[in-house]
């Protein structure tokens, strides 16, 4: 990818912290994505809702960010001009991803391949009300962008960077699309992941990728909650 040569290609490796710190960060991030939600679902009591579980599962990721890598990654405030540019790139990415998703779903339909038209999160948003809806907003539009951008844009991209910037760029976006387990949105999610990675590299600031991700999730949240 020629444009990558003009961007700062920053890896994230064990050299940024102690071995124990790196191991702890990976463990907490893995817990946030896989382990904690499973445990939370098994907890007794009917008062624990799915928004509670999502918020609960975000906490290990926040801890990993705060204690292990906050001082090691380019996470800085954005200027007003940069915010406007990020919003512009985010909107363009949404439009391209939306168009590609439409064509992809049309192809799946023509090929008679069954698929879910909506992600589980969108269904959950429509069914939530009041406080649960507010909690769900923070879980999906605040915590999720922070954790996923740290994981995909910084850690995964940095891990594969040793095999080339273009390869790392592609793999990070591909894994981002697969981790959502949503076949109807695979190409669109890949484009979103690539857009977020581009934002991170262009502005040399993880805040840019988080802002773009939050914009996309907030747009989807508003669309789902007003249907």
C-alpha cells in the first residue's frame, strides 16, 4: 500500500513494557472480549441485564489500557480541525461500507446463501428502553470503540507489522470484520476496519480511530433505536 509509506507505522511490542505488563494487558483484553461476558451470563440473579454484562465486560479492557499501555501509545487530544477531518473520513467510510454491504447482501441473496440481516446488537437496541438503553449506548458507543481500537489498530496491527505495513493493515482489518460474526456485513466491516486503521496512521493518534469508530457505532445506534 503506497500511502502507508507516508504515514507513521507504529508497532506495539513487548519492548514497550515489561513482560508481565504485556502478559497482563493481553489477558485483560482477552477477558474483556471473551471470558468476562461468559462468566457474567452465568451469575445468579435476574437483575443482571445484557447492558450490565456489556459494561461489566468492558472494565478489564479499561484497566489494561490504564495500567499497562496508556503511556506507550499515541493517544492525544484532537484539535478542532482534526476532529472535523475525522468526522469527514468517518462519514465517507460509512457511505462506502454501506454501499458495499448492500451489494454483498444482494449477492448472498442471488446465491441463496442464508444470512441474518441485522447484528444482534441492533436487535438488542430496539428491545431496550430507558436506563438499559443509556447503558447500552455507553457500552457500544464509548467503551467498545476504545477497547477495539486499542486491540486492532495498535496491538494486532503492531504484531503483524514485522511482516510489512501493508500485510499488517490488511490482517487487522480482516480480523476486525471476522470478530463481529456477521456474515452479511463482512466486506463492509472490513472497510470500516481499514478506515479506522487509516485514521490512526494518518493522524498518528489513536484518538482519531476511536472517534471514527464512535461515530459509526453512534450512527448505527441512532438508526436502530429510532426504527
